[in-house]
């Protein structure tokens, strides 16, 4: 399953995209996130995968783009290329 | 076997009771500010209508209850909670076995879910950040226009030339609508313009996940035939709409509950 967390508004599209078939739930991205907005949770089919915490889904457009300048961010530390984003 | 699905939405709570796998009763209530109580009341109301038909049961005697919707985590008596995405998928698929793309337009959110041939969720996106593309957008603009929201659909079918509403944001769209009213643009054309604006937004989300046929529209806004037509025109696809689109998520939850009882969730 591909899960798009985020939204689109007048200023652009802000989605963090998780490919749950690739994600093995190792939690590396959760640890590296400086803003602690990710969590591991079982999806509806019982597999533990990463997701964006509910309370942050509507604000990732303000939080995540700052990571562009960081070498270590969720998407770069994932060994399975399970994460991508639209900004 | 008696199971229930309850969908706690931002505006309404929906409950569906299944008796031996068949829909036996449904209710829809306003959520108010106490989601847990609303969920309980919705199920009790449904049970009451069952009792009138000679099936007596109480909330505690239900074999399994699955909760979904934004307020799902507050439903303490549920045996299990499932995301709206999964419940919408299961519900829509039950109503239309051929469905591959499910669009759910609710009061304050909208979702597009793409399913595999076998009905598994392959991709989804949700918007609950802004009002555009939701029931709230329609409600707000219906008030400005001075028409009951339930009449929008019918009226818009009479439109000759839909007004262009370029803003996605409800606040700006509202002022566009007001200026059309001042220009004496026919009400039908303004409403049709509002529907086009919503369908543009939804179509953008549909493209994000990719459209596969057949397409179904569920959620309360699906009762508005004007939105259905506008979205069909925009997407160039026929759109399936169930008879009671607002209960699709609750139905999905109830079906998941029934499956859990059979022993294989
Ligand atoms: S680092 Fe990659 S594999 Fe590990 S939890 Fe995050 S997304 Fe999943
Ligand atoms: S982009 Fe940065 S802030 Fe956003 S989830 Fe990834 S690590 Fe966290």
C-alpha cells in the first residue's frame, strides 16, 4: 500500500509518502526525525509500518521542508527507499 | 450473529447493524461534542428499530463492534478500531464489487482510495486540512446563496452556464459567490460553478493516487447529484453512487466486525 500523508493547498502539495510494502518497520526514520512527527503502528492489515502522527498530518508543510538542508532525514536514512515526499 | 459498525464522523455518527451478514438496521445522528455518547446512542437507536421487528438485543449483547471515523478512538466499547480508509474500501467494495477507486466526500474531509483487483488498499490520500472539496465548502456557500444544502443538486442541473469559481479556498470562493449574486447571475449557474470547483479539487486528489475503473462516490456529499455530475464530467468516468452513500464507512466497519466473528479478520 502507498499512503499519502499530508495535503495540498494554495501554496503547493505537501505529502509524505510511505510505501508500506517496502517499509519493514525498523524505525530508523522515526529516530532521525528532529520533530518527532513519525511513529510506528500496525496498519489495517496488521503489518507494523511507519506513519505520520495524526496531529501532524495537517502541518507537515510547515515542518518538513526545513529538512531539505539536512543530510539525515527520514527519507535519506531509510535503507529500503520506502519514503518519499513532494516538496 | 449480531455485529455493529459505527462511523464517528466530524458532523454525524453512522451505525450499521448486521444480522447474519445482512444489513438489519442503520442510523445517522449528529455527533455533537461527545463522540462516545453519540456512538452509543446511534447503536442503541438502531437496536431499537430492530426490537420493533422482534429482534431484541442490547449494546452489550452484540457479538462484535468495530469503530471507525475521526472519533473512532473514543469509542471505548468497540472491540476494534479500523481506519476510515479500510472501512470505506470494504464498504464500497461490498456495494459495488467492481470498484477500484473510492472517493469519500464527508462533512470536513475527503479521501481518495485506490484498490487492487482483489480489493486491497493500494494507495490513498486524504485531505482534512482545508474545507475545499468537502461538505463544509458546500454548506458555507449554500448559506451565502440562501438555498438549503439539500436543494443544491437539483437546482444545479438546471444551470445553463456554470459560473467560474477560481478560488479553492472557501473564504475567497465565498466572496466570488457574493459578487456573482450582485451581478444577478442565475442561482443555478452559481451553484453549478461551486460544484465544478469541488470536483476540480477532488479530481486533483484522484490523479494523485491514479484512477482505476470503476469509480464510486460515497460520503454524505454523494447525495448531491450536482457534485456527482460535475465529477463525472471532470473525470470522464461514470461514477457509481450507492443508495445510502453516507453509511458506506459504517457498513465497512460492520462487515469487518462480521468477519472477525467468523474467526478470520
Ligand atoms: S526507515 Fe524505512 S523501513 Fe525503517 S521504518 Fe522508516 S520507512 Fe520503514
Ligand atoms: S522530512 Fe524531516 S521533519 Fe519531516 S518527517 Fe522527515 S525527518 Fe521528520
